[in-house]
């Protein structure tokens, strides 16, 4: 459970507009948690890939050409 204080005017305006404040806060926090989780995954990938050397220039072209000629 999380409690948040907002000005009464803000709450009134939102509720008059039919906005479920609790649901919107929940949705925002879930989205924020998702972005944090994704950022952690990207940081882990960056750490895993930091020592991987890039492929030679032209490798992709020659690899695709070799595959095509093999069929």
C-alpha cells in the first residue's frame, strides 16, 4: 500500500473528469517498474558485450553471399 498526498483541487478536477486517480497512479508505477527492469537488462547486456569485438568489415556481405551460393 502506498499513500500519496495531492492538493484537493487536483483530486477534484481529476475525479470530476471521471479519472480513477488510484488506477492512474497504479498504471504509472507499473510502467515505471517495467522501464527500470528493462534498463537493468540493457545494463547487463552492455556488461556482457563490452569485451566482444566487432565483426570484420564486409563480413555480413560475404556471409550472405556464401549462404546464397551454397543453395
